[in-house]
C-alpha cells in the first residue's frame, strides 16, 4: 500500500460563503468599462476566424511531499543561462492583440511559443482555445461533461503535456484534443481558481474562497492544505526547481521551497517600486524571475527569485507604456522562440489578449 504525506484531508460538503472574492463571477469591484474603449480601433486586433483565414486553522507541521506510488523524481534545473536574458525585458519588439471567442479566464504558453486560453462566451459556456506561435487559431473544445460545463479558470500544462484546469469546485485534466481525462477533488474546493504543476506531478491549487492553497498528490488520491494563513490567494506558479510562489489579495507574495517551507515574503500595498496593489496573475521566466500582474497598479512587474524588485515590464511606470487596463492573467515563454521572449497578458473582462515580443 502506498504511503501518503501528512496533512489535512479535505472533505468539504458546505457551500461557499462569505463576501465575493477577487474576480469570482459575482465579483463587484472597481469599474472596468474603460477597457472596452481601449479596444476600439486597434489595428492589431486579430480574431480566431481572421487568423485561420490568414478555511480550517493552519497546523504547525510543515507539509511534506507524498511518497505515494507514481511519484517521479524531482526534475533538477540546469545551470542558469550565461547571458542575463532579463536585459531583454525593456522594450517590446512588437505588440499584438489577439481576439478570443469570449472573456479570458486563464492562459498559458507552450514550449513552441503557442498559447492556450480558457474562455467563457456570452452564454456562459466554457471552452479551451489553442493558438500556434504565429497567433493563428488552431482549435477549441467545450469543457463540459454530460451537458454541464465546468467553470474553468486558470489552466496549466502538465509534465505529460496535458491541460490541467482549476474549475471552482474541482480540478480537471484534459488532452489537447479535448478529451476529459480525470476530475480531481469533486466538491472539495470552495473556489479553485489558479493552478500550477510540479515536475513530480503534484498540482497546486489556490482555493480563493477557502483562503487556502491545496496540493493534489501525483496519483490524485490525496489533497492536502499548505499550512499557511492566506487571504484570498490568487496566482500560483512553480519555478524550474519546484519552488512555489503564491500571490495573496493582501498585497503580498510568498515563496516556498520544493518541500513547502516558507523562505521569502515580499510586497506591501502601494504604487511605488516593489509595492503591489492586488497582485493577481503570476508566472516565471527563463531565469526563474517572478512576473507579477499587479492588477490595480495597471502594470506587469519583474522580481528576482528572492522577491527583489527588478523593473516594471509593461504598463504604468514601465519603459513599455502599453495600455493594458487591469492585468489579471499572465504567461511567459520559457524558451527563446526566434530569439525573443513572448509575454501574454489578459484582463478579466476583455475578449482578447495582448502579446508582447521582447
């Protein structure tokens, strides 16, 4: 019989409660109506059709990785690149907007530079859309089972090149062709919104309405809770060493090592360098620098692996002063496709994403 990690087994039959959390479908925050005006008349806006034709109390015990059957050895990162590639995060070589078929609720970029979006149309129907590295629409598939749609938010590519999705009350895994492979933790999440994948096969999920970050074991048989106190955790991402980075709605970002020990905390409320105002999306670049969608500061910012401020990349205070509205979701290519990085940025209400080539 496989052994499992110690932690809190989560069995939640209660309905979600409390005030609306950041960017649930019922969230009533500051107005984003100006974003529609920003999209009008944009000559770089590409549609898919055009592209084709052209909370429990935390424990004091440190959560450890499961030793259950099916765990793969942790992937060790190679030595960092000799050249400091972050120097390229100054001026974008090009900027394009690509239209999706609905509002974007999540995104990721694959190794080839293509990208994948999680989208909801005006009828509330959810789908996943795939685009190639030239921004051409490839295919889409509905994220439904038995006629009922999963409420998909953030998505991530796993080590098996499948698409894992945070789906409010559960986590689903899909093939790129649209086949539902598995559903994890049905009704064991209050609002699963963000997701990341470790090299071992673990899935890390921010459960916003439970003020918790939860870990699904590689075999899917156990869900444990990170023993830290959060306030509506949002973005989660894993770097090349399996370190975990978590954004919190209280304007802080925490960094955990591969064994889930807290090692760094950074951020405080404000608009200055190194300050945050409701950080939402997170990703990491080729050097494991942390890329933050600083939503209410209207900018994308770059921090070191230890949380030291480097520069603002896009938006307010950046050399590249693009109008990105309220950035929510962000993804970065980790390989230099055509000698450039691709930075993908979306916001909660818009039906498009902005692609920056650095």
